[in-house]
């Protein structure tokens, strides 16, 4: 009798429903504004930022940033960067602090009115972090994002600009 009870319990346990709430990850795509201390001229430069991230797990993901810091250039130089790399995410209530390490390409531009626009492309890497705030289920506010960039191939011992940005993103859950 005991064997019959155990046998029916095992058979019935396979009839349970599979979980329906599973997700592949959380992604976001956003736009913002950035300020850079260019490490080449005395005046800061500014421009548009497009960013995105995809978190594979609760803490690990990938982040990409495009900084077009060649829109407001008081010193007539621009520094655009295209970066991609891993990020580590913390979660605290509606705040999401993160750190990141990225690599990619950058463009240094001379924007003088009296000369043709000249630009040079370099490999770069960046370390940084920031904080996103979950305003709604599908809108994040990027309160701050900071990057320390290293352009080792740039003549005269490389460049080390600092880039700060903020913005808003649409979250895909």
C-alpha cells in the first residue's frame, strides 16, 4: 500500500505546470547629453550621447556608449567615442548603481573654420560607472554616468579625458 501511494505521488508530481514567468534579461536604450574635459584644450566640450545596456543576470550585463562630444567646442576640437564592454549592476530600491569597463574607438577632430575639418581615429578604453533611477516600469533616468577614458595611441603620451553624461532611457522588460 505504501509503495502504491509513493508511486502515484511521483506520477502526479510530473503533472505540475512549468513556470511561465521567465525572462531573457533587461535592456534599455537611451539618449542624453555629455560634458567632457578633453585633456587637450582648456575649455570643456559637449555633445549628444546615445547609450544602451542589456543585463543578462541580476548583476552582469553589457553596456555601449556613443559620445559625440564635438557639438559644442569652444576650443575647436572634438572628441567622439564609441565604446562597448561589461558592466556590473547593483540594485537598491529604485536606484541602479553600476560600474563598467569598455573598449572601442575614438575620433579626435580639429574643427577650425579656416581649415578643412580633420579627424584621426584611435583605439581607446574606459573605466566608469553611474546611477540609473527607475522613474516608471519602462523609463529610467540616468542621473550620472562617468568615464575615465585612455587614448594610448594619441601622440604626445596619449589623452585621458573625463566624460560625464546624463539622460533618459526606455526599458525593455
